[in-house]
């Protein structure tokens, strides 16, 4: 029988602070203390104490009072305070590397992306360049009065909870201790699979203020996220939380076999989804490049242009990719019983037309098609979603353990 850990006063206060921050983040509008009490179930007295603590530490701010009823005192809305708390996201991917800094209020403080064809590059070189890129960013944030709540590094491979990269085949990396790199040590950064972090970017209000715009998903909805690039990654989100599997490697949809006698994948197996629907495979099939030059990042807009112009090779290549992806996704839907699918990365750039085609093909292949209304949607976070998700995950540290960051009590 597992031991039951006792809960002290700080544990309870930490939990309640986390609940308050998460509730504020998920709300489309600022909330008063009374509204927070109603949403969270906490007493007004508790909310008053917690609110004062968050105000003193510049996590939230009070807005001008607003009259919400014909009688009584005007309520004072609370919102996240900009300019004090940030999450740092970093990414190394097959098309380059860069960073994004996200304010807790949802604003992007700054970002930079170095586009490069990353085919069999040396990890020491790239992580050294990332280190040089980040050092002045940290200095600027300090001068502006920001505290970095946390940092995260997105990678296109299998990463353990101890920051060991087991393999990133499309980069040519394996068995890498990421903790030995200065940029990881200095920022106390965690590394994570890029598709997992991109999926977190789809959850409104996960660890920063949700935007006012329309969002295809609700905070606690379940969905499958598919990241499409040279490799194809995936993530399974159940009721607003990532399902990682026993070892943290769940979601490798790119290595689902869709053709028993298909082409050889970089993983050593035949017929993997990414051998048909990955960026390299699409460039070769559309006639834009041979295998040696198919990873070139400048080819992506050329593929989109050719497909939109009705070029036969491009149309056929994309259509073949859609069929292969539909086969893989239908298997996922049949196994986990889920109806929401979000497409990000390269295939997401083709827009809603691709989503409609994919939805029809997935729906026709699932067993419970008469009882499951499959939705396929393009990610609303188009530009480097894993980078955005990495910054969100950095901020999540503040949400999960707020007391650790409260210097003024």
C-alpha cells in the first residue's frame, strides 16, 4: 500500500494559488475576487489573502473597478500583470533553431528563428549557437524587470525526463546528455519532444492568458495533435493533459506502418507514415528535389505554390500523403476513441481544404463512424507551435509551484 503524504499549510496554499492562476488563465475576461471565489469554490477570505500575495509579487494586477450590477459596490477585476513573469521556449528542429519569450499575459516579448537546413548537423555546434543566441536575451529580460519562470527546449526526437535525448534521427543525433550544455544548465531548462510541446500550444489558457480570438478547442477537450515536417510526430491530449505513456514516448504516429512493402524509413523499418507524408518524401514525390536535396527548407513554399496551381505531381503527392495520414489517424481513433484531430506544421499550411479532405477519409475508415463525429482542424498556432508550447511549459512551472516564486509574502 503506498504511503500517504500529509499536507501542510504551505501545500494547501500552493494548491489554491495554482487553482487561482489556472482559473484566471482560462478565462476570456478578467475576474473579480467574488467571481474567482464562485469559479474555484474558495472562500472570499481565502481569495483575498491569495490575491494580495499575487499582487505583491506582480503576478496579477487590479484593473479599474467595473459596475456589474445596479446595486452594490463596483467589482475590481484581476488580470495578469505584464512585464514581470515570462517563460522561455527554445527549439532545434529540422528547419532551424530559435527561441520565443512569452509574457504571462499572453504577449510574445521577443522571438528569433534562424532558418537552416538541419541535415546531420553536429549537436555541439547547434547548441553552442543557441547558447550564444540566448545570452543577450537573458540580459535584456533582466534589464526589463522580467523573472524567467522556466525554460523548455523542443527537439524532434525521444527525450527522457532526465534530459537525455535517446534519438533524433532526422537530425542525426542519439544518446545525448543535454544537461552538459551551458544553455540548458544556465536556464535550468527541460527538454521535451517537439510534438508534445506543440500540442500544449493548442490548449487555451494552459499557462498564460488565453487570447480573445476564436479557438477551435475548449480548455479541457481531448484531441490528437499531429506535427508534420520531415518527421511526423504526434501527441495525445486527454481532457487538457498530455498522455505520455509508460516511458514518456507516446505519440510517435510518424512510425505507424501504412505500407508493409513501402520505402525504407530512417528508423530502419519500411512503410512508416513519414516515408509518404513527411516533408522530405513530399518534395521527392512532387518532383521538386531528389533525395539528397529534399530537406532544403526553401522548397516548402514551392510545394504550396505548385499544389495550389494544380501541378499534377504536387497534387498527387499531397493526395497520397492525405490517404496515408488518414489510415494512421483512423487507427488512432479506433484505439483511443477520440474525435478531435489538430494538424500542425507543413500540412497545416495547406489550410482548411486539406482538413476537410482528411476528415472525410478518416471518418470513412473508423469502426464507429455512425456514432463518432470526427473533427479535423488546422492548428491556430501556425508559426513554430512547438516553440510557443515550450515557452508556455516554462511558465507552467510558476502555475504548478507558485509559492516557490513568491519572494514577497
